[in-house]
């Protein structure tokens, strides 16, 4: 097989800019590409021989397991493929990175500094140990929930050992700059740091995620030697081939918060003008036995081509399944830092965001107020100011982490209103009411007793 006969597959069941950028970089380098998606991927066993279709020579794993309700399915799929072809970010390493506490264990074992933390399997065990973190601590789900699952909590209030069915833990909050919280994101590919940036939290927020409005600053080429060592050692300790390493500075040094195998490219590219995509493409090609000139990688690193790749599989001709339907009144599960409750919620496609009754928010512990927003309605033209908080809402077995507004709904029939931030994932049947079903069930039980 000649170098140019090599085909790189990207395993990504979602349509992300990062997956597209990697595929386009491989294509620019003159090698074959396949986007491994539900439309075109199959694994067959015939006479004891296994085969992956479409055929590839190496797989770059870009599965977003943290947003998967059942991550074991994705892990099993990646493990199967890894038995057939070499894979970047192998399944066991990606699984270690997926579970934040397992990742912390791997880092600590390799003498990589991590913040103090505690994961306990009961509420009592977790709350007995919370005093060690001072007045406030970071409260996280061990596996992220659709990009959420992180709160700042006052250590005087109790928390639960689980949030939405996922284990949670407390972690020391570290801060070096009291004026504006920030951390470092260092992107590592292979044994090379390809870019780095400072991420600054938006005003009134402590989380630095670019998706939340955080600002970025290029740090490529300006990293302290100790930070470079920590970043490279972190990726090696977890066993990944490429990752974004999040590092925070405290008064006594640097600590690793997370090693993210599917870290986004956009924030780094905005800050530094560097795309990790061609670096990942080269690593994949080299893993399959090919080669790419360094000059070619550098040439492609100054662009982030996330246009539709030529290898994008065609949509299946069969009719796509319709979205799951929710009722006008729906039974949902709401979860905060202190509890979980099942309640009836009203669906409102005219509302931008979900809102929760203040009393219910206090009962489940929705965490600190993130912001104050103005909500406009037809009856109040000037709008009303309401606090917003993080909230986990379970609808039909699927969890959604949203930023919900808090209001007094005691005069309303339902303590929760589902806005378009959740309803965009569903179809709404205005004739279906969960409260009517409950009344019918109760009536049938009464009749049976007579």
C-alpha cells in the first residue's frame, strides 16, 4: 500500500466543526477520508472475520460521550472498531477522560497536581467531608450532562451524592486572580503543544467556557515551562493522543482541572489563529504508516476549514424518525444540588427559556444565581427582572442542563414552564396532558375498589 492509499476515518456521530476540520485537513494533505456516521457505518462478522465498512486504515475518535445519555454504547462501539483498526484517543483512555474523577485518579498517580476533591456514594458521606473546602466549593457531576453539571456551592448547604442519576463530587475552588477568574486551555497533539490560551470568565460568572461568553487571549509560545510540562504529562497520564488540558493557577502553583479529548477548536483559533485539525490529521496519517511534511501542517494550521467535507455520507432515503413528542402538560424530573423532584410542567413554545418556581428551586437547590435577566411579556411591556440558575431537567429519560429563570409561580397551576431551550428537541402535542392521565388512573383505581 502506498502512502496515498491511506484512508483516515473520523468517528463522530454528531455534526461538529472540529470533525469537519479534521476531515478537510486530511483531504488537503492528499489522503482519503471517511466520516464514520450512522448513515454509512457497519461492522460485519463472516466466517469469524470482522470487517468495518467503510474501510479505513486509522480512526480518529471524536465521540462526544459526555453528552450521551448512555455512554457505554459509544464506548462499546469504539472498542469494537479499535480491534479492527488503530485509533487515536483509544476507548479506554477516552473513558478515563470522560469520568472526571477517574481522570483525576490517573493524573494523581502520575504526580500531576490536581485540586483536592471528594467523591462519596452517599449524601451523608459527601456532606461530612465538605467542611475541608472552606466557604465555597465546586460541585460537579463525574460525567458531564450535555455540557453542564458544574455549580459553585456554598458549603453551608447540603448537596447530593448524585445529580440526575450521575455521581457527583466536591472539588476545591482555586483562584489566583480575585478580580477576574480565568484558566489556561493548552491543546496537545501527540507529544507537541500546538496552541494555548487564557480563558476569562464573563462578568458575574466563574466558569470560563467560551460558549458561556468567556473571552480568550493567546498564550501560545508564552507558557511557563512548568505549565508545558504539566500539559504534556497530563495527556500521557490519561493515555490520550490529543486533548485540551485545562489548568488553573493557585497561590501555590498550577493544577489540572480537566483533560478533554473532544475539546473545541474555535476558542483556540480565535485567540491564536492556530487550528489543531491539521496536527491531528498528520498524527492519524502517520499512525497508519503515511507521512506529511511539517511545512504542509504549518500551511494548513492558519485556517479552520469547517465546511462540509466531500466525504459526508448521504442521508438515508428512508423517512427520518420524528422528534419525540411531549404533551402540553408533561411530567418531568428536575434536579439541583440538593435534591430531585418529579413535577408537572407546562410546555410553552413562546418562551425562550425554561422557568422554575422559586419555592421548588429552593427545595432542590439550584445553585447560585448566574445572572439577572429581563423577561418581557405582553402584559408587562417594560419587562421584569428575574434571576437565572443552572437546572437539570429530565424529560422522557433524557436530561437537559439549561439556564432557567426563577420566579414566583405559586399562583400558577404548574411549578415549571418548559421553554424553547428544551422544547426545541421535541414536538409538542397540545392535546396531551399528563395531569388528565393521572386523574384517569386515580379514577380507575377507585372504581376497582368498589
